[in-house]
C-alpha cells in the first residue's frame, strides 16, 4: 500500500496494550502514542457509578483522543514518520454502547462521526484478548487506584463487546490486517519467544506492503 505505518494495539482493560505498544515502538523505532487515562477527572467516579458518570467520562476520552490523533497526523504521519498507538479511537463506541442510555448514545455517536471523519486510520491492528481471570490479575498487579472498583461483570462484558467489535471491524475493513494474540497463552513481557512471535507476525504484515521501513535490530 505504500502507506506510512500507523499501528494500533487494542483489547480490553488490563490486557497489556500499553506495554506491547512500547515494546513495538522501541523495536521498530516508531513514535509512540499513549492514550490519556489517569488524567480523566471522571474515571474514578465512573467505576463507582457507571450510570451517573458515563457520558462525562466518554466525552472526555473522545475529545482528548481527537486532539491526539490530530497531533499525530500533523507531527508524524504527514512527515512519513511511523507511529504505534496503544488504542484505536473506535474503542470509544465499544465503551459508549455499553454504558450510555439510548438517547445519550445517539448524541454521542453523532459527535463521534463528526470528529473522526477526517482522522488518520491505522493500517495494522494488533488485538490482544484474555480471560477474565487474566485481566483481573493484571489489573490488580498494576495497582491503579482508579481501577480498584472495576466490576468483574463489567470487565467480562467489555471483553465480549471487544470480540464482537473486532469481528465487525474485520468485515467492514478487510484491507486492514488484524493480528490476534491470546494473552492467556502469551507473556511478551517475561518470555522473549512470545514477544518474537508477535514481532515476527507484525514484521510480515509490514513487509506485505504497508510500508518500506525496515525494523531495527
């Protein structure tokens, strides 16, 4: 395709998106885009009372991700500098559909459509998924204060929503490869062979025509 690489890593909370995006960034020497999470002033309240704080939380994320993607387009992609991000903006719809009322979601979706109309789109997606036990264990391990009240039921349903959304994405965008990896079976932090498996599959996707950039040794 001759496009500048724009890789996104996606998956439910706690699956390891940011860790993998950083490893990929270091390996290929690509710019790293990390989503804003801790700065969201509504997130802690959201986990305590989803119904009360969902719209404020989702709007904060949408506006900040819109700004981030605009900056990425201007500062990197237009200059042919590759980027790897630890999220895809379509995740906003996954969370919004789960937490917003029908009326709120309709308003939110209209705003989403306007803001993302001209945003850069990734040309490779890495999808990490894992069992509920694995996600809960990793969330506990990283010890974020704002995540201590996450409901296991909410997290389990979110994983199901992610699976559905990724499958729909593949149907709608067959030109964008989606690389799937099971977090129950792979530990790319502790096991180099697991990391090599991910890097090798990503390298193959890039060499198929996404770009002409070579990975670093």
